[in-house]
C-alpha cells in the first residue's frame, strides 16, 4: 500500500515500552495525516495492553509487521541492540522507517544498517526529537538566517533530575552515547557545521557505583567545528531543581538562547523575593510537543516524497562524536574525528 496525500500514513510501532508506547499514542491521536496500524513487542503482555488501549492489532512477530501490505512505515522503538537487524529488515521490506536513537553503539553496525537503508532508497528518520523543540529550533533559525552573525561560541547544558539505574547504565553505552549524544546532535544542528575535534573530561560526583560500568555522571566536552566555531557541553546526571536543557549560540552580531520552560507562568512576588514554578521534572513533560512535531515532519516528508529532516548522516555523526569523546576521556587528549572514522 502506498500512502497518498489524502490517505493517512499507516505506521506500525515495534517495541512498546515507555518510549514506544508514547510514540504509539501520539501516532494514534495527535499526528495529522498518520494512523497507527499495528504494534509489536517481544514482551507479549505489553503489546496486548497497547493493542487493547489503542484499538489496533498486535502483530505476532516483527516480520509479520514488515510483511503487512497495509503498513506504509514502521517505528523502531525496541531496545537498542535490536535496531540494526530491524532496520535491515525494514529496508528489505521497502518500508519507510523511523528509528529511536541510537542505531547501534558499534560504528560498523551503524554503517551496515544505514547502508541497507540507503541501498533500498526508503525514507529514514532518526529520533533526535530535540531538534523539533520550538525554543531550540529558534536558535538554529537565528543562526541560519544570519541574525546572530558568524557563530563563535556555543554553550549547551543538559542535566537530568536523577541518574538512571546502574543496570541501565551498564548497557546504555555510557553518558556520552546515551545522554550527551543528544547534545552532540544539537551542536551540529544549531551551528550547521560538522565537528572535527573533541576534548572530554569527566568525573563521578553523584553515583560512585557507576564505576562498575566504567561510566561517569558529570562531564565537560569541547567541540571544534569545521567552520572554527567552538562548542562547550556540560552534562550532569542529577539536577536538584529538575530537568535542565539550555542552548546558547554567541555570534559576531549577537546571541540566540533557548531557556527551560516552567510548569506554568504564574509567580509570587513579595518582600521575600520572587517565587516561580520549577522546571519540568521528566523528559516527557519537557519535550512532548517536540515528539509531536517530529512525527509531523516524518509524515509530511514521506507523503511528500522528500528526505526526512533528520536522516542518514545525522544518525551516524553524533555516535562518532561520542566515540571520540570516550577516547578523549580515556587517553586525556583531544581526538580528531578522522581517528574514529578510520577505526
């Protein structure tokens, strides 16, 4: 079945844990031009629950979904270690595909999956949803329009309210490939310039147990871009005041900034000062609108025959930067991107 400008793009969701369930609900209820066609999860009770709640079939296998002629696209939201084989299968089936990040933690496997997608010529979008946050997108637009002039310095802060469980950290790829990878993508996005060198420093300031996973919970990374711009990124696994995501580009003509939204716009002003509401505490509170916009962009691209806005190069480059950051931390030196590209 081929989607038309009138018919909805029918999408099947593979993996309906926390993030996949959210995607399924958005497709079913909040994305114009899209329709949820089916769901699948290796954990059958999860699939049955979402199937019943959203009124769509639960596929028995992922292959059943790939063979469903009624589905135009699939969303791969399963565990990261399954992404490569599912992407290859989606390409073989000729399905448009949306995939949550990362494609893989192994660069060779990333290239195998993306090579299959490219060879099949199917539309592909990677799930870097922060690009679709209106505030972050306004920073990119200020740079692209020339409003801030030539970018000189970028500052990105990403701080989570609480660290994840140790078991998750052990399989996540670590702070650089799990958390800061979003910031590596954001640095490329807002500047419009690729990264050529990475210098990383990290520490355990919050969760000493992360040493068991060879990971850190606090980091500073400096990026050198191809156009000479410098980006400084800081990450922490615990911010006492809630979820903290800010981006700033300083250029020759001025500055563009995205700040955190508050829970509401109310404030209390008294002789004791000003009290405002806190930051959102959970990433879904902070970024739900960006997920909707992300899906709108995917649907419009696929139905219009265009390349989705966050595609093959954007799936690979942040992983390479993250691998370079890991090497920099281990070896205590700046690492050129080509060192990792050639590995």
